[in-house]
C-alpha cells in the first residue's frame, strides 16, 4: 500500500488494535504438575488473518499450560488463539508467557508490519474521539457535570442502566473530578489525563501503589477519596472492535489514566457506547468486586449544550378551570419539542398534548397546586413548573364528612396513600404470625439505627387534608417488644418549619411479639407549640385552624426519645379519619 507523506511521521508509533477475539482456557488446558517449562518447549505461530492488518497468533507449545500474551501494540490477552490487529507500520515484539503448575516461561517473536490502514484517519470513531489528523493538539473531553446521569452505576446484566445511582447535576461539587480533563490525539494514539492537581477515586482504589498522596476528601465525606497528582499523566489508547460496530477503548499509562473518575475499570478498558462530535458515552466493569457497571458522559471542553427555553403558564378561569400552556419558545436550529406531559398536582392522571396545545383542567378543591410540564425534546426531557393558588372549591364539589375510619394502607391490597421511609428501613415482608387480630399476608417492618427521628410516613397530595371534625382516631396494628413506644405525629408540610405545626400521641407496646391495635385519639391533644410564638391550639379537634384543611402528613416513629441503638417493629392496617378532598 502506498504511504502518504503527511502521515509518515506516525510510522513506528504504537498501533491501535481494533479486534481481539480471545479463546478462554478450557478444563483440558489445566497446567500439568511437574518441572517449570523451558523455552524450547514453547512455540507460537503468527499467520495472516482476514486482511493485511489482522494476524492470527496461536500457541503451539509441546507442554500444556495457560497462555497469556503481550502483543507489543499496547494490548494483552489470554487463551491459546487470538486475533490481533496492527494498522500501522513498525516492528512489534509479541511475547507469550505459558504458566504451568511447575512454573512459567516466556518467549518472544517480532512481527513486522509494512502496511498502513488509512481508514482510521476517516473513521468517525477516531475522528470524533481525537478531532482527526488535522487537530494536532487533540480533542479534550470533560465530564458533562451539568447534566443528570453524567456518572452512574448499575448491574452487569443491564449494561446501559444506572439502576443503583445516577449523579444529579454538580453532584460531586467540591471533589477532585469537577475540573478534570482527558485529551486524545490521533498522532501516536496519545492520551493525556490532567486532573488539575487532584483526582477523585473510589475508596477501594486507595490502596493502589500507583496512586500517590491519597487522602480523604473532607467536603464530600462519602467514603471516596481524593488523590494528588502533581503533573498530568500521559499514555496511549487502544481501540478494539469487539464485534461489528462495537468498540472498547483501553487507556495505558505508568500511572492510572481514567475519564475523570477512577472506579478501577477492569483491564483499564471501557466500552464505547457512543462517540459523537459532542458526546462520549463510556461504561466499564469495575475490577474490585466485579458486580458493578459504571457509566460516564463526557462532552468536549468548552462545549455548551443547546438550550431550549420556554415559559409555563397556568391561568385561572371560571369555577377553578385552569388553562395550561407553554409559550415563548426559543428552540435552537436543529432541535425540536415533540409533546408535553402535564401533571396538575392534585392526584389526577397526567395528560399528554402537543407542544402548542392549551390544556384545560378543572380543580375540585381550593388550595395551592403546582402544575408541572414535562417537555419531550431532541435534547432530552425538560421540566418546568407553575404554581397556582385557588381560593374556592369548584361549585360542583360537595364536601362530605364521614364518622367512620378508612384504611390508608394495609400493605397487601389497599393503598390509598403510599407508606414511605425517612432515615429508616421500611420493608414489606411476610406476616411473622398470621393470627387474630392480624391475618394479613404482608406487613411492613420498620427498623432504624440511630436517627431517633427516623419515621415511616404518608403525605397526602395537594388539596388533600385529614379531617378531624367527626372522627379523630387513628389506628395501626403493631408488633414489637414490650415497652417500645410508637409515636404517631401529624404535621402540616407547607411551612418552612413543619415541626412547629405538629400534634402527636404515643402508644406503648404491651407484649413481646404480639399483634396489638395501637389507637391514637387526638381529641384534647394540643397542636403547634405555644413557646415558639407560632400558631397553637390546646385541642386540635375543636380548633377550626387545625381540624380540617391543615394536616397533610402522618409520621410513625419508634422510641423517638432514644437516640442510640437499633429499634424496630412490625406495622399493618394503618387507618384513620376521612381525608377531606379525597372525594371529587
């Protein structure tokens, strides 16, 4: 193949390997017991592959062992047969190490490549990653820290999901990764990692001897570590086409090189999910425990994502009919808005409409509601809100007061409102004893360690409030240790300090490991706190400020006066007074 002068300076530089297909050693390849192998027992062949850049490299030794390879081009592999790709001219030293039960031996051969694969200079994978041959300084990438999910982690069996954690915008602000840069150059297939002095790594990476000056980051204090690099780290990158159109990239250097956050990528290798002009999406398997798949989203340094701006409108009309729309769009060239999903903040179903469509919704209850517009756009889902205050009920709304109790949540069949956890564990489990008075199949198990104010809670949607005027009793099935105190508290979540609004009662468990009905009668119980100077009532049932249109949060706590230790109990059949606003 004819060589071109302007790329001749690349001759002899470390090649990029585009494909390695390794055959893992089988049971029949187990090392034999005996003396260490000698070099004259080792041999391997190098034969032409599918084209002039692919070579089949195969172990032909007379002794059985496990073969590992260094192909001399920056990549390594194991197995008796491999295919390696050499797209650039040069002499490459291929080393095979054979490990037996008696020891190991290594032999080498030189592979001479005289051809140049010019296709890599126009391949979008290389051009988008490095800026191409015309970009002498290479292309610099940074984490897309302003975008949700720029970092994340999920299970191995779902390589694109961030099931366990997805970083919020600027989630790691104050750590060493926020200003890190990684630059890829086509010339020499060079990579440079510049951490501006401090890197951010997972805690299990702290013992790597290649990471100098490790210290705990005091601002983050979440178990991960900062690492001090005094100078940028340089090395090489290798791209492997593992199957048609699917690539991995390996980062090689004397010190670890990583895309701005070191999670200990297995074999320093990352799967390229996308490599576009303005987006580099990578995933990698961690080598520490091997069950996590980490995600990275990077953008070119200095790149500003196109922004779609707009205004969300919610205008009150007659009899609580609210007109919702989005106007004032500014949509950059090449971008688009497809549709809008509207959530009216009153517990009703979402409605999807066109981008310019006016959607009308009738609110039955008075109150303050947040209208949410979720725009489906070419740059992702954008969310905007508008708050609307309605002073009156709809004329068709008929308030009704029931003097009977309703079940809020029985953990099995009925869930009028979900039961949530705050600073505690709350698991739905099998009933440990299906006997009277509780034969339910499923119950909840509350548990906390420390966090004395940890609680299980329900919060009513906007426009829904507890009504204590005709029914003031709350009940819940409990099962725990005799003497444990289960507190039930009502709060109004609207003020900045909801604790000042609260009213509460306690129930003390009488017998060990026995289902009991805990009853909380709020007639005669004060609400608010008189010593704060805020609203206070000696009896929340008789005070019209407290007995309806006020409390919207119910909390259950265990031994809330005890700060230390582990505290737990089972609960079921949470019920109480009619919830004003549930009827529309």
